[in-house]
C-alpha cells in the first residue's frame, strides 16, 4: 500500500513539474506503471498510474475547458493500466535486468501509439484519413523523443 502511494506521489510531482520546467511529457509514468506491475498485486497495480494521471490531469488542466474524460485521456489511462501487465516480465530470472530497457521502450512506444491514435480518432485536430493519422504521429514524435522515452528510460533505471 505504501509503495503504491509513494509511486502516485512521485508521478504526480513529475506531472506538475514537467510544464513548469518546459519539459512537456518528461514524466516517468511508464516507469511507474512498470514498477507497480512488478511489485504490487495485479489487481491493485493498474490503479497506481491511473490515479496518478487523473490527479495530475485535474490539477495541471484545471484552468482549461477540456474535460478529463476525453477519449484521448481515457486511452492514456487505459494504456498505463495495460503497461502494468508488462511489469511481471521484469522478474523473469533468465533475462535479469537486461529486459528492463526493452520493457521501458515497449511501454513508452505503446503509449505513443495509442495516445496519438486516440487524438486522431476524435477527429478534432486531424482529418480522419491516413494522412491525418500520419500527421498525428508526426506531431507527437518530439514529445516522444524528448519527453516520454527518456523519462521512462531514466525512471525505469532508477526504480
């Protein structure tokens, strides 16, 4: 229980600090989800990243008119919940710590693919065409390369 609370606090602090430091998406949420999945009971592990994301969204986006129940946000919550299912793979002894970077990149990539797909699928920012989907992924790449991927990679190494 304490581990879960500490993980939520760490994730929320990074969510608050990220925009203030000008490092959008530099939040180790995937790392938190992997760690929760590796260390907490499966029925509770998914709650850690989902609660952290919801708390962060409620505070970080309080001044915006967008809802925290938008489709792309819900997809993000679901993706981090699913990422916890990768956590138990980190305990496979024959791979040892060498599997952690692979799991980290897999979680980050899963979030990139699902979140940008969800933004495109809502049809508000990009046309619902193959070109629109490609544009959605292209626009998301800087956030992935400069934020999500390194934050999850460093977070996984530290946790």
